[in-house]
């Protein structure tokens, strides 16, 4: 009897100690969490500060940009935007139209040609598959600079310089292997039984691609579309080489013109136009964040 | 023959755009630039065969070539580890003990997405200008900052900082990798009284090795290719005093400013060999430090 009573007492005591330990752990975990949040919030501010500075400077009167650290402008100077839009020999309406044309065509090209190639690599059997796949992966490693000169000579001889063809046509030829890789990864996950069942029903591989694979791959297509949209939008080197005439300039080339006219008076306008050039990217990022994050986690690039 | 055709036709049809692209835009140009690298070619007259002259000049007399190598290697050696360390550190912070990380993840990733845009390069020039924000902040603490971008001793570091600012995509890949490590390993280690640093070296690092390897290869190649930001920040020339003469910037100028296409092709081939070499070394040594676990997932 007596031992039983001690047992119970010991058990109670143990339970109490366990409870306290758990409470302590919880409290400690909570404190750690709060510290973490404080640190991460601080870091977020540091990470975003440059972007806010750019935004603030684009709204400040010229003499305030470099004289004060305060982000809030003393007065909102929207003139930077209206004047900046027309500050260059051509208006930004032209540059945005140009960028839009190049971007839209390039995205279509990437999606079509890369999904074709990816479908073959992921779902079809053919001679030379491993070799071609290895070659495709190797092109991922090749810097654009290495193929630049011969490509330039080629396009020059075709009379394509100063047109959008050198920027757009390669995208219809699956030149960006990253997207092939991304889509191969995705296509491989789709259940093979679908193809097999369709095959037995007499579906051709072309039809399987169009009716089964493509509709099931909308998330992958979305990811590829957003990445290719953002990269083409920001692309600088290829337009720099192929576009000489200012009326065919894309937005990044136009922004660079501001640097050539260095002089304090245009900083505000340059910042304003820089902000505008980032807006499409940021909007797409916010709208399609999930697709972007998943795309990186599964294929892992850039 | 008929069977071969029947078996392969659909795949080859689907691959046709890629085939054309591969031969016309990748393989062809690589071989063509190999040929051009043995010539003198200004795009006006036909290429003239000069044998190994370009390479001889490059290695023996071209001081700017060596300078470009120095700048690029320094950048790669600093930017890649710095960015990966940032990425891994933040990923570990986000991985454990927090309920919602979506917003942080988005904020930390955003700079990576904007990073290669001209707007950001323009912004960076102003942040690190002599009268820029960085120096104003330093002045608040009574520190007199350098001229950063216009000082050849510090200009390269502004680009390293830019690279660190863009740690977002390796961070996302690390996060995905960390999610794959079974939690019970840490719990077991906790019960055994294993210290946190030891847990990091004994559990996190070994199990994350494949992901680290993947990020290392990608980021190294990426760093060698750096162009737009260096080009904009250095006014397209590699200034000041060639301290921002990235290899790609040098190559671009030789080709499209001075139209020394033959020499630029030789530069391009050396770049290809360098990147190939680094990738091969990473792959070759990876078997000593990367262990893939087949049992898990």
C-alpha cells in the first residue's frame, strides 16, 4: 500500500517535471521564434531597401536624391515619369511596344519548341536518345559569348541585323535548353499508363502530345512562360548586339541611353524609367509566385 | 530501314526544331569560332589564317587578357561562396521553427529575379557612388566610405555585394533540399545531446551534399557568365583601371567595338575550356564528397 502511494507520488512528480520541461521548451521555442522573426524582418528591410530607394528617388525633386537618406520625398514629383517617358529621341511607348513584341514572340517560341523536344526526350523511344539528351544538357553549360560571334556573322549574312529575327527565331529553335530540361522533369512525372492507353486506342504520338501531355502540363508551361517572359524582358546582350537603330530599341537598351547623357539633371527621370521597367517583372512575380518557386525547386536554376 | 523510320519518325519530328537550333546555333557556331580563332577577321575582309598567333598573343603579350582572368576569377572565388553561404544560412533559418515563411521567401527571392536587369545595374551604380546611399549611411556612423565604384581597389566588391544580394534561387533549392532531410534524425541527435554545430556538420551538410553540389556547379557557371551588370557599372569598358574588366566584357569589346573577331573567338574558346574544366573538376571530385542516398525518396 505504502509503496503504491510513493509510486503515485513519484509518478505525479515526474509528470509535473515533464510538464515543466515541455512548458520550458515551448517558451524557449517561442522566444527563438521571436528572435528569428526580428532578424528576418531586419534582413527583409535591408534586402528591399535598394528597391525602395529607387522608387523614392524616382519621385523626389532632383536636389533631394543624393542629399538625404529619408525615403519619403518632401513633395511627390511625378514629372520624372512624364518627362522621363519622352526624354529620349524616341518615346518609351516605342520601347515598350518593341519589348512587348520581342517578349511575346519569344515566349511562344520557347513554349512550342521546348515542349516538342521535351516530349520526345521524356516520353518517346528513339535511336540516339541518350546521346542527344547529353548534348542538350551540355548546351546548358555553354556561355552565350562562345557562340555569339559566329551567330552574329550568320545573322548578318542573312540580313537579319537590326530586325527582331535574331532575338526571336532562336527561341523557335529550342535554343534555351533550360526550358527543355524543366519540361522533361515535369513530363516524366506524368503517369505512363495514359500514353499506353491512348496508344492502344490508336492515338498517334502527335495526338498524345496535344491531347494528353500538353493539357496536363499547364503548371510546367506556366512556369516556363513566366521565366522566359522575365528573362527575355530583361535580356540585354542580344539586343545590344543586334539592334542598332534607336527606333527598334527594347526597354533595357533605352535605359542605357540615360547613362550616356550623364548629368545630374536626368537622374530622377532615369530612376523613374528604371522603376517602370521593373514593374512588369514584379507584377508577374507577385501574381505567379507559386509557379516560380516550384519551378526553381524542381529544376533549380537562375 | 522501314522499321527504323517507323520507330523514330515521331520523335525526330518533335526534335526537328531542336536539331536545327543545335546544329545552326550551338554546334556549328562552336566549331566556327574554333576556326575563326585561328584567323584574323574584321568582318570586312575574309578571315585570314594566322595559325596560333591569336593564342600566342593572348598568353604571352596581352596584359588585358590576364587582367580579365584575374578579375573574373577573383569575382567567382568571392561571389560564389558568399552567395551560397548566404543562401544556405537563410534557408536553414527559414526551414525550422517558423510557421509561415512565404513572405520572407518572396522578399528574399525578388532580387534574384530582378538581378540581371539594367535597372538594377543603374541602381547599383548610384548606391555605391561616392555620394551614394552607402556612404551616407556610413557617414552616419562617422565612417568615411571609399569611392567604391570609381576606386579600382573596391569596385569589384560592389559586384560581389550585388551577387550576394541575389542569393534567392540557390536559397529556394536549399530549402527544397532541407525539406528532404528526415526530421527524426535531428530529434535523435537532440536526445543524444549532440550540439547544434555538430548536427550541422554531421547531418545537414552530408545529406545536403548533392544539393550543394548542384548549386555550386550552376552558380559557378553563372558567375563566369556575368555580363550585364559589369558592363553597365563599368560604362561598357571595364573601367576604372580595368578593375571591372570581366572576361565577357573584354570579349564583347574585342568583338563588337574593335571588330577583332578572330581574336575574340580565341577568347571565347578559352572561356569555354575554363568553364568546361571547372565543371569537369567539380563532377570528378564530387564522388568524394557527394553521396546520393537511394533509399530515401
